C-alpha cells in the first residue's frame, strides 16, 4: 500500500492486535484498521475506500478508530497522522501500514500479503 509514511516491509514481524485492542472483531482473513480524526477530510475518503474493499474481499473487516479517543493505542503503534491504515493478517499481526489516503488498488494489493 502506498502512502506518505513508511511502508514497513522489513522481515521482522509487526505488533499483534486483538479484538480488545480494536474494540471490534478481527476479520477471518485480514483486517483493515483505520486511524481517523474528526475533521480529517482524507479520513472520510479512506473510510469509503476501505469499506468498499472489505465488502469486495470475503473475510476482510474494516475497523475505524478515533485517534483522539484512543491515544494510548496511537502512541503504542507510533501513529503520527490521520488517516493511517494498518493491514492485519488473520492473527492480528501488522503486515503493512501507510499514512495518507490510499488508493483502492493499493489496498487490494496490500491485502495479498495478509491473506
């Protein structure tokens, strides 16, 4: 997934998140986690793109998190701007991340690493 940020693809496993961290269930195959803020116009477009992808790809969930309400998680994951999108595999491990508004094709491609 392209974005204005690190596309983290190092061989080291990323952090692992679960339903308690997210406040929602993980997808059976992958989860798209979006950190947003109230007055972020790109966040609205990102919500639409991720929702469409989650609707197209079976077993993929989209979870949106209000960054201001979850500062402890934002700090733990080093989220510096909104929108930031994390792609989690079925076990909740972060396999990709990007900051900024993603393109639909890039999100679908990034899911290939997670499923």
